[in-house]
C-alpha cells in the first residue's frame, strides 16, 4: 500500500473514531430529531440556503463514510424541507456520497481484492460486463440491497465512475421520493395516534411494495426493448414448444402435459437423448460386463481356485444395445403421446420469439405459434483441433458403441469422468489402454487422495495413466498410428490402434435459430436465475444451459423451466443448485455432493473434515471391497454438512443419505442417531458421524461426568 492510500485510510479511520468517540450517533436518532424539530425548522425558515447547504454536506459525509443514519436523514429531509426540495437535496447528496464511497473502495481495495477474490466477484463483474448500466440500475431500484455494500462492491468492479454516478442518480430517484414522502408524514406525528394516520400508512405501504413495483418495471422495460421489432401473435397454437427429447426436454414436456398445457416436443434424432443412446445407459451396461470379468479374474481372492470366462467383445456390445432397447420404451414416442404430448420428429428452428418452424424428414415444414419455448438441445462430445487427428480418425462417447472388435491398443484422451470410466472398462475387457491427461492428475475436480486412489486401481487393472502429458499431434508411420505427446519438455511416442477423445462436451448451439434471434451464448446458452434467455418467454435447460452436465441436473432444471414458462408472470422460481450430487462410476466409485476440500480451500470457506475409512467396515471386508473412505465437511463447531465425498463400492448409492440431509437441513447428530442395518455399506455413513462426534465431544462436560461416576462408586 502506497503513501496516498495510507493517508486516506488514516483519515477515514480518524473520522470513524471521532464519530464513535464523541458519540455523534446520538444526533442521528428519531428521538433527537423530534426533540429538536421546532428549532431545526425555525433555523431553516431563517436561513434556508445555509440550512440546505449544511444538511447537504452532512448527508454527503454520512453516505461517503457509510455511517449509520442515512435512512433517518432521508426522513428528516422530507420533514424539514418538504417533498420537492427534500427530494432534490437528498437525490444529489446521496449520489455524490455514493460516488465518493465508490471511489474510496476503488482506490483502497480494488486491486488487492480483485487479485485475491476475483473468482468470487466473477458474477458481479460478469453482470456489469453483460448488462452494464442496466445491471446497476436494477440494483439501485430495489432498496433491499444495502446502500453502503453496493457502493463498496461496485467500487471493486470495472464500471466507469461517470456511469456509476448518473445511473445511481436515476436509479435511486424513485426510492428517494418514497422515503422523503414518508419523512413528510413522520414530521406530523405528535402522539401515538399519529402513527396510524392515513398518510403515514400510505407511505409505509409504498415503501413495502416499491421493490416489487420497481422489479416489475425493470422487467417490463427489458422485455419491451428485447421484443421491439417482433409482432406478437394474438392467439397461440401451443402453450409450450420444447426442442430436444433428452432428459431436460422429456421432463419439461411431461410436467407441462401434467398441468394440462398444450405442448409439442420436437426431436430430430433419437428419443431419450444422449443419456439413453450414447451416454449413461450404454456406459453402465458395458461397465457391468467389465466388472464381472474383473471379478472372475480375481476369483482366488474369494476362495475360488480357478474361474475363467469365454468373453466375446461383439456380444458384449450387442448386450449394450439390448439394454438400450429394453429401456427405450420409457422414453418412446408412444409413451409420451399417451401422456398427452404432441411429439414431432424433425428439426426445429425458432423463427421469432413466439414461432417455431418444424421440418420433418421429408422436408415438409410447419410453423407453430407458442406462448413459450424451452431449448433442451443437449450437448455433444468436443473434439479438439489436434493436428493429424482427422487423418487417424477418432472415437467419441457417441461413436464408440459402434465397435464390434476390441482395440488391442487404445489411447484415451481425457482424465475426466467419461475418460476414466471407459479407460478402466476397456482395460478390463482386454485392451492395452493408455490414458493421456495434460493435468497433473485424473479426476482433477476431486480431492487429491480420491484421484490417487482411483489411479492406483487403474494401474492394478493395467491402465497406463499418463498424466502431465499434452497431446500435440497424430501421425501415421509405416501403417501405424502414433500419438506424439509432450511430457516434461520431451516428446513421447505412443502407438495405438484406436483413440477415444473424451476431453469434455460442447453444448449444441447452432441450427435452431439462436443466431438469428440474437440470443447470447458462450459455452452454453446464456440464461438468468429463472433459466430465461434474452427473451423472457424462451428458456433453456439441461446440458445446453449448464452449468452442470448431468442427466439428473437436466431433469432438475426441467421443473423450473416448465413451471416458469407456463406460469410467468404470475409466478416463477429461481433454479436451485445448492445440493447437486454426482458420481463417477469407476472402481472405486466416486460420489460427491456439496463442497470438497479442494473447493473449500479455493473459496476460503472454513470447515472441519471427518473421515471414516471403509477398509474398517465389516460388510466391505466380507465383500472383499475394503477400500475407500467417506469424508464429510462440516461448519466449524457445528454438525451442519457442507459437503460429502465418498470413494468406494456403491458410493453413488451411499451419497443419497447425505443429499437428503443437506436438502432438509439434517446434521450429523441426527445421522448418528439413525439406525442403519448391520452389516451394510450404509453403516459407513453412521460411523463417519461418530468420527465427527468424537472430535466434537464436550471435553469439559465429560470431565465432570467422570467425576460424577467416580463419586457414584464411592
């Protein structure tokens, strides 16, 4: 911190100290004003300009230094100067004071705070970048946002000072009028009976409903602006059109039909989306076959001297397809038609905020008018532009299910959940698998000990885990496919027969009218907390909306998208992401909900960690699955659960107890007091609660309890 900052900080500290040392707060109370009301009004009558100037300067100082009393001064201004001049004085004084506070925060804190807490300020910075002045205007219109906090926070952003001044002036004007008007009524109170005067009651009613009115006004202004140039139909063919029949689209249309809305669901490929056809279902089916082979190969561990399997890869892949076919009726056209949904097979394109054009396989088109639209177009595997990749050809999580011959040598690019699941699976099926990950470890979003536990198991299964390896290019030499990877500054040659690219998924953003309508997109469709896009009647849900790419999250979002699309503006709900679980179906399984230690440290959140090793669990020992752990993070000194990580057999099932607990506010004490069947894996959840209890036992009380028992023995 330089000398100028030290000097300013010293001055502020001195002023704050003087405020409290001299008890200046007593002059900013309603009792003091009422006692001096006559004198103040007399002085104002004799010296109107000087009184106004003194009041103006005091107001600026109080707001600039964030002293308590600004709200009272606003009421006093109304009482002393009346509605017109009180509004003028306070409007400019509050804006100048706010701007000074804004500048102080920027000068003293912005650089250091942005450096240290830039990630936490990302949402605010994004809001400023995205909506600029309108973002601040919206916040200023709603008095519920604390005045001094907004000055401080906005000072930490990249907003221009001039923009902050005029937007604050404009945004606070309506609220200032309401508060000043309340002040004019307060000045008339002479007794308790005055409190129930019609004018005063009206002022307080206006104060209460103003935030709601202000928010509606902002929404109407935004909507009017965004819909300019579009002709809204007088009548609509549908209440809702849903684009995409994956998890998000299916659940959205189902909910809409359940509440008797007229809904059309459009799918251009296969009902059920990626999860059914190329994702969750086929991968878990193949994982089961691979796990059985692994158990047979390790049969001696279970007391079986010899066991062998006659394995046919093509048949295993055919089984995958049979599993898909068995589940497909759950997501079929016939089923959803029976639920009252019009299912259309074809390509959908949004041609206006209220019109969707559907083109079928024969090229026939039809336009439907609809009150609302939900985009649930899903995502696809991302294939990076690595030199030579197109020449050697690659598999993705979409196309690998077409294989009928097991690759002898398989390279898997990616150390995330998909890459890890398929690396272990194909190694167990008999491929020589090399998993290539440019980061220092696989499953990088998990805690380091989780990654290491999985890595060790992968090595035992024959997977070559090549971390810190960056794929640079692909070659074909002497009819052999080769990956050139960089590791520790050296080039590593990895020969292979097939390469699986599993480095992430990209949202489907093109082909259905987003560009033409000017709907902003990044990696996903830009939505607000209600899942609305730029157009309030167009929503997005599932992988195309983010921030999570899980089937269960897509279904979770679908409820909000459906209800908001059908019942806005009468009622709408913010999407809730407070308790989102997920699992990676490697062996050991990894499941998580809430924070892990890695995230807690990154975000600076204090926590206590309680860990129970599953290797000590009776059922795990009996099953030959004595590995892994349950780790629970709690708030310091509390049993409130912040997050849970489970690594071990059936982790995806065990996590459900904690998902319920976190959702319903249940702490570890109640989990400890819940009966769990013996012997089951679920006992691990109770035992980790016991670990927490032991660490948080009331040691002082136990000393007295011990003395009590000693006394009882005589």
